[in-house]
């Protein structure tokens, strides 16, 4: 007859087989510290590029790679398609963080500089798309408005944003635009990782 073991006994057996890797634990800790420094720099108004670079430079050589990886991961997670022109304020700090990590790498500086233009172009294309769609949809909207005026009176006006069909079409078009730009941004992020020498 087989011995029935309790959940506790099974858990203890599994725990015995676990190996603690102090090198991996230390590396993970340095990645986390790097992420925290980068996060503080990006979110704290008072954090300066100089003080962050000073802290980065003070990291011991043996921990530098993991620390840099943590900072880079935070920087990359903050590179996302903007929702408004106000992105330029926060992007300046992301750019500074890239300069700290790049340590004079001109290719990285150029790529990050191009991203600012890329983000501005994305916002312009988004606005152009909305305006073009409104113009294309205007005849259909006027027709609907005329029908609704018969029901609700001559003062009734219908804006494109109030029409579900227009909004559905707009969402579809904006989603396609987002997909195109997201693919390009993903490629740029991979290139940044490569330039920084992180996985």
C-alpha cells in the first residue's frame, strides 16, 4: 500500500530540492535598484541628470551591467506612443536618461532624438486622420442630421462624436495607425537594447 503524504510533507520535499543562487539574487537586486533610480529620476521633479549620473557612476563595476539593465528597462517602459503634445515635457527626462546610459554613444543619442520627431509625427498623423475622416463623413452626417431634425426640430445639430457609426470607423482607423506606429516603436526599442548591450 502506498504511503499518503500530506501537502506539508510534499511542500517540504520540493523545498529541499530548491537551490538558492546568491549571484542571481544579487543581480536581481541590482536590476531592481537600477529600475528604482531611473523611476525616481523620471518621476521626481527635483531629480537632476547630474545627480542621477553621479549615482549611476558610483555603482561598482561588478554590479554596473545589472544596474544599467534595470535603468534601461525603466527607460524603455516609458517609451510609449504619446496621447498629447505634453509628452515633450516627460520625454526630455527619458532622453536625459538615455544619455546617461549611453555614455556618449552617438547612435543612441541620434535614435532617441529621432523618437521625439517620431512621436510628434504620430500626433500630427492622428489629428490629420480625425479631420480627414470628419470631412469624408460630413455628407452622411448631414443626411442623418436632416432626418433627426424632422423628429427633434430645426435646432438639432449632430456632431461626428455623437454618431456611433463615425466613432466606430474612427476607432478602427486610429487602431490601425496605433498598430503601425507601435510596430516601429517596438523595433526602435530593440535597437536601443542592442545599443545598450542588454537582453
